[in-house]
């Protein structure tokens, strides 16, 4: 077989190919939304507010084409080609479709379990206008950008009477045809196919692309005619190969090489107690859907990327970089399993730094409005009666900064956007409940959002310069094979983690949870009991043995610290005091991709919670333990970013030193001003060079924008009776409607080449005052000037080019159309009584 199929050379593993979707007619890829009292169905738009075809739509139709090809080649329903289609696009276990072969059940590591769905070996991204055309449209006049789409009216027809149904007029937004949409696809991103399998995949994709002829809504009624092709691949060559190729092997995809179990799970003896930290900057190329919570048919994505979703890419990047440098490629995995490698959650970037969940003990003035408002850190400041009622900073991230007026707290949250999708039944070609629920909605982080995360490893476990291997392109989260999940990662800083040199003398501790904290109770069940937090913290600080020996708690929880009453002071004490603890519970939900089932829900302490403790006077904290706790975290699943905490020692007197790290916010922030800011976003892409096809498309859009403006100005002019006399002569009222109707027959001659002489003679005979029903001289002159004598007369009447860029070539091209539109509009207005 190898000799037979070695004729055609397939793309390499993880090769990124471009595909082109040439739209031959107007099209509609719906967003599922509408504008009340305006447009009933709106198209999907990307971050540049331009129409595009979602990746799920392209993938679904391409898969349909490949399935048709597979059935034709197999001459049966579930042959070798159909099984290979499942290998390429992934099995559809959610709708009960799985053609897994018997040979697949013997795959190693449980990959062939009957219930395990096959992952896709193909990633297809959304089809958008080219980068050069998008940049040109961003810089173009708004009218040109609006011309990319138009609104199309429609009605429902009664099948019995053949007339329009009452109250069924609708308006649908359409994207203009004649444009090229481009996208990328990645074949075998995980490297699970051998060369023969990639060759079969290439042939199947090209054959399926030939069958994609319509796309989008109402594609069976003329909408969405298209032509799909893959850049750099000649279909004819692969057709020739496909005619003689044997059926693909039913074997399952090749599993990645696994390191020996004994070696992978071996405990690492860390040579250093210190940590190295690399902070990375993540820019979302696509919307990000991670750590979702399903409510009905809506999936609410988290406002951050959990470390769990980033771990596979961190391990892959570090292992690849280590092997290239000649080092042990399994060291990162062993460090992770031993708890010596930690990947934190990726949270939003604010004020040029990594923002963290706002502490629950920092409260805002409830009555304050606007982007800036007072906040008070109740961990160290009592209630100020002048602020009135206080409220929590709900679902916000905080980053402290210093400005000219003192300490300022910058608050914000990443923006999210809604994407609507549907599951289409192959038989009915409509969304149905049987195909996964029909309509479903994803609420995801907006593309362009910038986040930051940290990768921490014990010093000495990885080779020097390990952090440089983290930069590159990643994919994470759900639906990462199509329209979600692409990330551009860059290294910000790397080096030793900051560690305290001296422990402050204070005895009051504040523990701020920077991520969700999972602790197990006596029955090994996740539980958010405060006593479990106290016990875990005492053990991490090395106090558990001393407590057992002395038979008492050396770390005492404190909820509210009472203040002494001072007569005449602003803070009178009494029931008010310092709010030392404010704990909240949360739920950690996740999905088991291999089983196709949700994992058990974990009860946890929510990020942003603050716990206060008083340290016994006889105890001294260990500097090394505090430094290790700040980097390694507390509780379960710490390598995935859970259990990240900041320990702060509250000063007893002003000017005392604080521990380094995020906990300084609790020790140094008192009553301050907070300002809400929009998170940093990715700027517009650099202007790319326009291709000849893009130039033609841009010219087409400019012409359509001018046509729309001509119609708008003609209607405005026709609505004013005084303008009738300006355009058609002062004595236009003396011309009968039947005489004016002659202009309808003359106007088509404007579009004929070299018709100026004939048109001038015809107009002269029509407006000849010597005729029995002659036209007034002012009307005849105005008509001759408009149609023949003055090429710029129509533009003067329409006020051209005010509001639009002047283009002499475009004016000449649209002159006949502008005259026709203006005259038709004027005559229609006069016929309706506007005189």
C-alpha cells in the first residue's frame, strides 16, 4: 500500500493551511439576535464589527461534504471511509453517532473505551475577510463599512391563497456577495496521524470541499452560494490519487509516546527550597470559553482561564524546549506530579499588572456613582460613618497602583460576549432537540482580552532559561478546535520568586485567597469548613506539632476585632470593629472529555475570601515556610492553580515592614479611591497589503456606499417641493404627468455607450416648445442640463461629495445611475402629491 499511496505528498503534522470561501451570492450567517422594530435577523459579526462565517458553520458543512464522499467511496453506510471521517472530525457521541471500529477498543491507556468519544484531528477556524481588507475598512469612511451588509425585506406567502400573509413582513440583514473569506485549518495538531493517514485526510478534505456549494441561512433559496478551496493544494492531483487509493486502515490514531510510569510518578527530591517564577501575558485571539457553568441551554464561561486548562500547553512547551536543548523532556511532568510545578489561573491585566480577585474585606461606598468612588479596607480600618452604607466589590479584580494623590485601587473585570449556535440534524437539516438540544448559547471572554498568569517551579529542577520556551501560540478551553480558544503567549518576566528576609513583629494574620481553595474533610470530601482552613494553614506554617504537644490552638480564628471606645473620636468603637474575616463558598465544576460526563462538583472556598487569625505570642513563624506557602499554595490540586493565597501580617504600629507579595494590599491600603477601568485589549492589527481581489472588493463596497447615499439624498431632495423646481425647472407644475412620464423611457439610454448625441436629439424633440403641448423653456433647459449638457449637474443637486470622499472615476461610473434614481424619485413624489 505504501508504494501505491506515496505519489501524493501530504501536509506535515500540525501544518497550518489556509482555506478560501468565495461567496458567489449574498449570504447570511446568523447571530441569533435582532433589533426590535428594525431588523428581525442580524448576521454574526467579529471583533472588527464585520460579517464572518463562524468556525462551527464551516466545520459542519465541510463535514457533511466529507460524509457524502465517504459514503460514495464505501458504497455503504459505515465503511472504512466513514470511520476515517470520524477520526478526522471527531465522533458525534452526543447524538449517538459513533462508528468506532473493533480494533479501536484495544488502544492503550483506555483511549479505545466504548464510551470514549474520538477527539477531532482537524481544527478549522472561522472564515473572515482578509486582514488587508479588514484594515482598509477600519480606515475607510463609515458608509463604506456599512455597505458590507444591507437589509433585505421578505414576506410569508400563504400556500392556499398565494398572497402575502398579514403581519408577516420581516427584515433580514444580508452580507454582500462577491467577497472572499479566508480562514486557517490545522491538520493533525496533536501529531496522532502517520503520513498515510494525513494523506487520506487531505484527499477527503479536498473532495468534501468540492461539495460545499451553499452556506448559511436559506442556502437552498439562492443565499450563500460559495466555492471552498484549500490554498496550496491542487484538487486535480488528489482526485487522481483518490481513484486508485485503497480504503484507509481502520486502526485508531497513534497514541503519543508515554514516559514510563515508574519514572513519571517518581517523587522529586528538590535541591532548592526557593522558587523560580515566570509571568506570561496571554492575548486572546479567539473568544475563550473555560470553566463553564451550564444553566439550561446557556454555558456561562468563567471570567478567567483556570490553570487546569493551561497545564497541557505549559508541559508541552517546557518539554519541547528541554528536548531541543538536549535536556530531560520528562522533567516538567515529574515536577508537576510532585507538586513542584504550579500554573496559576490567568486573570485580567489591569494597570500593566496581573489583577487579583478583590478582597471581600475591601468595601465600597454603596451610594457612590461614576467610575471613581471611595473604598475602605475593613481589615485595618474601622467604619467611617461619613461614607454611609458600604457594599462588597462584587466580581471585580483589583490591582493597586500609586499616583500623585497617593494609593489608588484599580478595579475591573474582563468583558464577555455571547455567541449563539445550534445543532443541525443531518436528515432534516434543521436544529432539533435530538441533535444535542437545538439552540445553545455560549458566554465567553471577548477576543482581544489580555490576561496574565504565572508558572512557578522549584529552583534547580529545570534547565536555565526554561521560561523562554513558554512563548508561542496555545489553544485552551472548550471548543478549542473551531471558533474558540486560541491564545498568543508572551513572556513578561522571569526570575527568582520574592521571599521575605525578616518576619514582621505583628501577631495578626490576614489570609487572602487568590484562587478557589479546595480542602478535604475527615471523609476525604471537599468541604468549605472554616476549621479545615485553620488546620491546613497551621500545618503549612509548621504549627500542627506544637499545637498537638501543647493541646491548644496557636493560630486562633478572628472574625471581628473589637476596638476600644474613645469618647469624642470619629470611630467610637462599640459594635463596630475591624472586619478580619469574610469567607464565601463556591462550586468548582468541570467536564470529563473522555467519559463525556460532568465531573463531581467540588465545594470550595471562593477566591477573594479573607480569613483573619491571631498568632500566639510564643510562636515564631519560619521565613522559609512562609515563602514556600506563597508560591506552592494550600490544599488540593495546587499545581492547577487552586489554593493560591497571600499571607499578610497586619502592622501593630504605623511604618512597620510588610511581607512582600500581593498581601501588601491588605496591610497598606486604608481608605482610598478606587477607579473602574476597562481591561487592556489587543490593538488593531497592522495594515496588511491588499490583493487584487481585495482591491476589487473595496471598489465594489465604495460603489455600494455611494449608491446608498444617492438614494438617501434623492429621497431627501424629493421631499421638498422647492427642490423640484430647482431640479426640473421653475415651471415644472405646468407639465402634465403624462408628459413627465416620457422621461422614464429616456433614462435607459443613459447607460448605453456613445448615446450622448442621440439622447440630446431625443430630449430636444421631447421638450420642443413648438409642439402642440410644448414644455416650458425653464423645464426643458433643466432637463437638458441634467441629462446631457452638464455632467456635474446631478452631483450639484445631490450635494456631492459632502460627507463622502470624492472619487472622479466613481462619479463618472455612477452618473447615469444617480440621474435615473433622482428623476424616478422626483416623479414618484410628484405622482404622490408632493408638489
